[in-house]
C-alpha cells in the first residue's frame, strides 16, 4: 500500500495493533512509525528529536531505566556533571499526578462565571 505522507510518497509495510489513547492525550492509533532519517530529515526537515518514548521491562525498573536514559542523554548532549539538562524525562506516574493536580483548576476554569478565580488560580505559584 502506498500513501502520501507530507505530500511525499511512502510505502506502508505494516500495521500496529490498536492501543487507543495515551496519557499525553493523543490517540496512539493515529501515528506513523518510520525510520529516523525518513521522518525527521525527509518529511519534517528536522535533525533533532522532539520526543522519545521508552518503556521499562517492569514497573519496578522504571526508576532505573529513567536514570539510564538521563545518563545517556547527558553524555550524548555533552552536559557537564551537575549541569542543567536540555531535556526532560517523565514517567507515566508523574504525568498522571500532574494531570490530577490540574483537574481542580480545569473545573474552576470551565465555568465562565468563575473566570476571575481561574486567572488568579493560574497565576498562583
């Protein structure tokens, strides 16, 4: 099967199993997976990654996997020890916690009659 991806011909070589929505709010079934050179350089005209998604072999190993990813990115980006990274790593648990903290603010903001409370809550530290 052939498709036009960003108006450039591409050949589909497989279909992934259905996964549904992700914790980031996107539908994982609406994605194209392609080699780095093809997607980043040819289709997007970019030479840097915007996001890398990784998984650990078990929930108990997530922390260790994140440490290893952090160390590898620091090495590859030549970030000195103790220096600020130019990337972020987040676990699904951290993302879920952040979303739960935002729910009360979203409920407040959803009511047009409470818009002044929303703007003051959003600017609070």
